[in-house]
């Protein structure tokens, strides 16, 4: 009996194990159809996943359904934007409800390695609004689609990354390596949600009138009192930390809809240590922060209260007061001491124009050098008011003795400043100088900064700026960067409006350089990007949208790849995310260049728009070809031409990510002329020379050649142009591709003296046949033929058409015969008018000619003249014959034509 029970239990266990093992395979197809049906019913988005995994063990006794490599892509307004990707999306369900129940009960959700891109457009629309409000009439409601019952008890996010942008508020937040989990009974109307959150970094950046940025490593443990009826989350906790700053916070957060929230949150720092506030400075916190010695009294508190939606921003207030701050790294010789700061940021109703920033005092000392400042800003949007003062002296070499810079970084220089500004900024624009007062100077001497990003260093021998009620003058700037010496003067015309109102910074600058290697400057930017981030690809230089510069540029020399220019001058306008070059003039490539153009990242920062027009005179063809990659694509034949060229061209298009031209986008037109040059080793002509046995086609002198061209869609169309050399005349036209493909036609006229064996045989045959008929024929000196070029420049395909030569010879023959007959007729008429011999005499002249200007098939000259010899045979005659006769009988003349 006992053994039977054991056998039954063993068999039952075996069946259970077999079911647990086999269930995922038995139900996988059905479960996959259920998942896809739910997605299609509930979401307005493209959802893809690589596989569905089912397990009865991972969340036993619940069934686990996991979607691998999930990707959610937006449709409609945000079409193509990736909203979410996740390595795994895992849910735990009641197995009975999932397989055959009326509803599907979900108990937990876990997401591994999610990447979320959340975006709010300037119009307030958000890209995560992908849930269907109601079922579409066309939606199919099948048996696989059943209601979801969210009986959530637990949820978790592991190794997450969130990027949030609100274009309407100029706000950006990024969360790196997010770990978050929550537990609670979401089915209850009132319940406690216990959460734990950590992140390696939370980066918050608010633009606007007073832009500011905060980066912090974060840890939060919080218990929310959740009211499901009002969607309100109330909390109170002391376990909130940002870097080393600990906060007490309490209040509530209420969800109204996807883009509208209500809140009342208070915070303060229970600890009053100066070191905790220092931890909010990334440059300090990331450099041996634990070993810093510090002292000082700190008060930090504030609140955020009100509604956040498309039209509202909550009120906020922040107080920070630091007295007698001191800190020093134990391995650095100098401390920062007597650091005093009072900061009050207040906005009573969230309206941007009602912001007040007040810094009544600021002071710091390093090695007896001191800086003092104060600041007050109000009404930044409508009528901005500023009260600013900054004065002091600071030896920047002491900064590196007090603060830890990046490894390999060095900083030198002496700063002297004594400047002030006070009044309504709008009065500057109205030129009411008495309502706005500014003065003083800012001087930086012997400045040098070296780092990994700038290993060659940025050096300023002298920078002097003076302030007045109208603008800020750059009296002198002398510096060096990448072996380029720079001198500049100019003015910032709205520096305070730029700083407070966020208006585009307007400046006029005159810049002089000696020897500028442009590629080194561009490479430095790319190397910097590559060092600072390994995951982002190098992208084109983006033109800022908040500057409006007019820059007059003079450069003694400019070098870029194979291009060397001298005596360069131009006026450069930078505005509206566009750089505009006006009347750039330079000497180079043995000639002169005049260039106008634009480069814009306004429409796309990945594929900038370009427009270019140039006029060049007397440039060396070879140097020009190897200096410009675009020229190699548009006019590849220039590689085989020596001499001087002049050219005009207009070009429009886009650039790729690597700053090379997008050939498919280019379009334009222009012309090119060569006054005195030569073409040598050009494959297509060499092959034509071999085909026709004409030696003089191999190397052709070029004189006074001009060709018009246009291009669009990677094809260059060349209008007909004439090349005359060594008595040979070629009319050339056709197209070639940026891929070096050829499609050209050449109408060729070659002197008989330069014809090869094939042409000479033809001419000899024509003359022989004409002589047999007693006609003194004279062919033209030049023989015409058609040539077709295809293939590529490096592998050309040349075909010649001798029919043109035959047609031309036949035309010449007909003209010679007609001239001969007309001469005889004129002679006969003369005899009628002035008879010499009274004896009745009959003169009969007859000429026979077969006209065949369009030969059928591919008859050569020998077959043509065979027809001429047998013209009297009616069986072989295929064209019209003409007979001319003259009879002198009894003083009467009769002309008759027959054989029509």
C-alpha cells in the first residue's frame, strides 16, 4: 500500500514537472496572440519584440510572460520617434485568468534596462500619449482580447535611463542608471506605497531668463499615502539625499492628467554643514570629496507649490545662506576661505516675469586674493531690471592650488575686475542712457588653460573689456590657439539683455589671424567629443540659436587638407543658426577666389544645409582638383588636365553626419574655362585614339575651352562645347555621374592627313570610284564621325560610328557631280548664244548619279561605290536617276528629264 502511494505521488510529481516544463511550449502560440491582440487594441504605436518567453517557475505560482527586446515607436505627430526600448519586459499573471479567464489579472511588472525618451513639444503635445481613448469602430474585438485587471502588488525598474525634455518650459532632465521599486496594493482606494530609488546621476537643466543646472547622485526612500480616487500621493520623509546633501521633505503630488499636475512640496536641510552644500558642485564632489576639510554655517530651504501644465508653472522659493565657509583638500596647499553667500530665488505665482533673483552679498578669498559681488534681477521678461557689481583680483594659478582640476589640466593668469551695471535693460534699447548706468573694466592677462580637451592650450596674452551704458567694448584681445595667433576688437551690444532676457547675443567683431590650420581646429573639436563620450557619434558643428554676430575676418594664411590660401578676407554673419560668408576673397592655387555661401543647422543639426557660389580666376587645374573633394566628383576629368582654369558655380545641398557632402542632395550649375592647357593620359580619349588609330587624340592641347554644366541627383550634365586641337575638332556633350560613370557623345572631325588606316582606306576608295567615272571629285579636308563614350573613367567603353563619315563623303561626291554637270550645261548654253561652228552639230552630255545620303545597314565606302559603278543596271538600281540632254537642232533647244 505504501509503495503504491509513493508510486502515485511520484507519478503525480513527474506529471507536474512535465507540465511545468512543457507548458511554455504548449501555450506559447496562444500567449503570443493574446499579447499582440492587447497591444493592437490599446496602443497607438508600433510595438515590436523579438520573442515571448513563458515561465511557471520565475514567479511561481503565477505565470511569467516576458517580452524580449521590446521597442515602442510613436506614430502620428511624433512618427518615427522611439519612446521606449527595454531588454526585457516581464509581467506576472494568474495562470488561469491568462489562459482561459474572462479577465487577465496582472500582479507585478518588471522592466530591465529601459531607455525612455519623453518629449513635450512647444505646442504642449507629449509623445507618450499613445493609449487609445476608445475602441475604434474598425478595431477587431476577438476572443483573445479580454479586459486587464491590474492587481499590482509590486513593480520594478532595473538599470534604467530616462531623458525628459519640455520644449515649452525649456526644461531638461536626465536620469542615469535608475533603480526603482515599489510595493503596495494598487487595488485599494487608500494604501501605502513603499518605494526605493537610486540613480547614479540626475541632471536637471532649466533654461530661460536665469538658466541653471544641477547634477546629483540620488537616493530616496519614501512611503506614499496613495488616494486612488483623487490620484494624490502624500509623503513625509528624511531619507532623501543628493550627493552628500540630506533633505527633509513633505507634501503631496497629484496627477490630473498626462500633462497636468498639482503639488505642494516643502524641503529643508537638517544638516548645516558647508561640506554638504559643496557636494552639489560636481567639480568638487567628484574629486576626493570625502577627504575635504570644511567648516561654515549653512541654511537651505524652500518650497514648490501650485499647478504644472501647458499654461501654468508652480510657485517656488529657495533660500541659501552661507556664513564663513571654508574648505581645503588635504593634499593641496591653499584653502578657499571666508566664503559668504546669500541667495534668494523667489517666484510667487510661477509666472516667468515675476521671478526675482537676489544675491545681496558674495565673497571668497584664495591666498589673500578676494572677489566680491552682488546681484539683483527682477521682471526678466517684460522690463528687466539689474543691479550688478563685481570687483576683485584673483591669481588663477592659485585656483589649481585650491581646487582639483581634471588630470593634466593647468590654469594660469591674473584676473582684475571692477565693473557695475544698474537700471532697466530696456532703456538701453531706447537709448535712454540716464536710465541705465554701467561702467568699469574686466582685464585678464597671461591667461593659459591646458586640459585633455585642449592639450595645445588656450592662451590669452591680454583681454581687456570696458563697460558703458551702451555696450561692452572688447578693447583688446591677443591670444594663441593651435599655433594660430589671434587679435580681435569689437563690442557686445546687448550683453545684459542676453544674460537676463535670453535675447540672441549681438556682437560686432574684427578678427585677425596669421596662420590658421582649419582642419586642426575641426579635429580638435571631434577629438574632444570622442573623449567626453564614447556612445555618441561625431556630428556636424551646430550653430547656436542665441547669437547674432557680425565678424570681419582677415587671415594671412589658411590651410585645410590640400588647400592653401593667402591674404584671406571676408565678412561672416552668424545668426538664426546659420553662418553666412559674404565676399570671401583669397589668393591660392596660383589664382584668386571669391566665395559667398551659407551653412545652416536650423532645419537639421544632423544634415546641415549648404549654399555656395564662387568665382575663381587663373587657378591651377591640378591643384584645384586635389584641393576640393567636391570638384573631384563634379569634374573628374580635371585630374587629367594641366593648365589654368576660371570658373563660376552655384551649389546647394546638404551635408552628411561626417560633414561630407550628401551627393544625392546636391544641385547647381556653373561653367569652367581653360585658357591654355593640355589633356594627357585620359583613358576614354586614349581608347578612342587606339580605336581610330589617330595618334593626335592621345595628348590634346586645350586653348580657350569653355563648358557650361549643371548637376542634380548625382548626375552632371555638360552642354555641348567645342575642342579644337591639331586640326581635329570635337563637339562634346553628355553626362557623367558622381560615381565616375560616363555617357558622352562626340561629333568628331578629323583631317584626312591624320586619319588612321581605316579612314585612309575609305578616302582612297571614294576617290578611285569617282576617277573611274571621269569626275574630278574633291573631298573635304576633314572627315566627320560620331563617337559614343560609356562605362567609367577608369574603364571606358568607346564606340565609333563610320556612317557619318560615309554620309559626308557621299554628300561631297554628289556636290562634285552637280558642279561638273552644271559647268557643262553652262558651256552648252554659251555655245547656243555664240555659235562658233555653223555646222550643225549635236552635243549630248549625260551624267548619272545615285544619291544615297542615308545608307541602310552598315555599308562601307567600297559597297557604296560599287552601286555607283553599276548605276546603269536597273536590277541593281534603288534610287532616282537623272538624265540631262541638250540638242542643237535648227536653232532650237530642248531639255528633257526622264527616269523619274
